[in-house]
């Protein structure tokens, strides 16, 4: 039960093996494209605002494609690329969907 789990968790903490049984939060999302954003951009993302991406770096993306987003090297969530009608103008928007920060 709970006591056994608590003892097991305590042993893992004492022996520093806790990381061996925990996975990074983005480990199951490796199939998604990773996009790094700046601190300033991440502030907009955290407030649910779209940000513009430089289209020269994202030529082979699809509308509504889900991506992983990173502030520097820290995983902060999942977003969606919006190209739609703006693709003709060379604009790609990044819309946050699920944040973990």
C-alpha cells in the first residue's frame, strides 16, 4: 500500500536512483518538432498569446502541426503551428496549447 510505496520512494531518494525511474516530461514527445524560443517570446506564450516564427527556419511544416517548445533548453509545453492563410505572406504563428511551466 501507501506505506510500502513511501518506503520504496525513500530508498530511491537516499540512493540517488530517483532519476533512473523518472522520465523527462518531454520524453514521450520526441516525435514532435522541437522549437526553441526566447525568454521574451516565452512570456507571450505563457499568457496564451501567439508569437511569429521566422519562416526561413520552418519551410517544411504543416498547418496545425503540434510541436514541443523550449525556453532556452527547458521544456515548457506543446504548441501548434498556424500557417493557414498567412502562409502566402510567409508568416508562421506559434499558438500555445498545453504548458507545463
